[in-house]
C-alpha cells in the first residue's frame, strides 16, 4: 500500500514537472525564471516546512525516534563514503558524478513524500537526514567539486535550512507553538516545497536542448548508482541491521530515512557546479534523468523494504 501511495504522489509531482515544461515550451515563461522560484523554495518554503514539522509534542517516543533517525543517517553516510571511494576508482568518477550520485534530493522531496504517504507526525524525522546531508554536502561535497578542502563551518551553520532546524529544535524542546493563524500560514508555505521543486525541474527541461541528454553517455551509470545501487544497499542495511527494533515504530522511522536516501540526485549540486565552475549542464541532466526514473525505482525499493 505504501509503495502504491508513493508512486501516486511521485506521479502527481511529475505532472507538476510537466506543467513547468509546457509553460516554457509555450513561451509563457523562460527557463531562467526558475531561479526566482528556486529562491522562494530555498528561503521561504523549505524553512517553513521544517519549522512546521517541529510543532509537535516532545515525547519520549519522539526523542528516541530522532536519535534513531540521526544514527541511521550518520551510518548510511559513512557507508556512502566507503562505497564511493571504491566507485571512484572502479568507474573513474569526476567531481560532478561523485557528488550527484552520492547526495540525494532529500531537501526538496522527502518532506512532501513523507507527509503524503505516512502523515504529518512523521515529518519531524526527516530533519535528521536533511541536517546530516546538508552538513556533508557543503563540506565534503564542496571539497570534491571545487577541489578546496578548507572546512568553512560558518557557511554550513548559516545555511537557511540548518538555521530552521536549529530553531525547530528549540521550539520542540521548549514546547512553544505558533498561534493558529501563523501555523496555518507556515504550513501552507511549507507545502509548496515539492511542487516548486518539480515545477523548476520541468522549466529547466523545457529550456534544455535534447542534444544535452545524448551528449553525456555516462549519465546512465550515475543514474544506476543513485537510483539502484545506493538504495538497494541501504535497504539491505536497514532491514538486517536490527536498528528497527531499538525503538517503538522503528521500522517506519527507518522508512523515512530510506525515502530520503533513494530520492533523485540533489538539485543543489547543479547550483554548486555553477558557482564552482564545474559542468553544471551535466549535473542538471543527471538531476532530470534521476527525477523522471525515480517514479519506478522508489516504489520498487520501498516494496523490497516491506517484504
């Protein structure tokens, strides 16, 4: 049932992607207009979504669940470091390929997916994976892309999503709640994350020349790594590690972590590639291909996890 709900939600998001594509093709919008939407998603919708997720009671069950989610996210990323150290030598991955295959688009997609298939009370556990990945993406990921291994802690802690998680934790621990009108506004803005992300992707596809998709032949290797290899190995780890039995509802909490792991390539990689002078078109093609094919791979991986 969860696999079916997941497929339905992904298809609905891809229909929004198609709407963005059509708007560009009909000359109603330009691909570059997506930058405004991206800023709205990054600086408004995503922080609101995170803050809204922390508007729950801080019970012992929530505490234990967050510890489990953080532990799983950390262990999975340690495994990814080892895995991609091997892949780098086996397949001679460059910086864009390594970062695109390793880091998922959990920041944009995981919250709306979890909200749709599990319910709002499970969204809080997405913060664990998002926090760990953001920290690593702007340290390890940046180092791979630009070749600068200098660790800039200020850039990481001033990331808007990290700030939102920090204030969300304060709200959770203190029991502070937004007034009803504020909470309604925050939730409504937060619900825009998934649709905006897919609309932007569709607009970028509409602007992109078809030759770009045939130019990068290794995109299929990266797609296999991102959508099949990483999720399958994560499923095996989560199913047989015994972690699900450590807390109440551990299986569902780890499902949230799994969903975050198997989303498409991070759209942030395209933006970082632009900033650091890497092949942003290649990163964009990887993001588009993995986004389209995750309609099939994500429900399949969830089905295997549930067996």
